[in-house]
């Protein structure tokens, strides 16, 4: 979210802090509905338990990392980092 305008990235960080603490936010700014509307917050919260870097290190099978150049949430550098952690 770093590439988004400050009001979106800061609002999203605040929302994710709340979800990481196990608290759903019912009143979400409409600018964040595309990524954090109340109807998907439990889903987002379930993913807060996982650290992709730690999880990839535990996998012994080949892994396919797919990332698009216009992805707003995962950068090419993020995908390259995950690729470097995957088994050969």
C-alpha cells in the first residue's frame, strides 16, 4: 500500500493494526472499501496469522510465484524476495 496516496495507506495500516489485534472495524472510510470493507475483514484477519517468508521456508515442494507488474499490493521486489526463499 506504500504506493497509494497517504490517506489510503495510513488508513489501511490503521485498519490492519486493528485486524491484527483481532478487532473488526465496522466504520471504514469509503476509500478503503475496495480492500477493507467490513464484509471481508474476517478473511483479512485470518491471513494476519501468516508470514509469507516463514511459510515459504517450511515448504519442501517446488513453488510458483506469480506477480504482475501493475499489482498494487505486492511489488516485483516482494515477489523476487519470495522466489529467493523458495526451494529450487
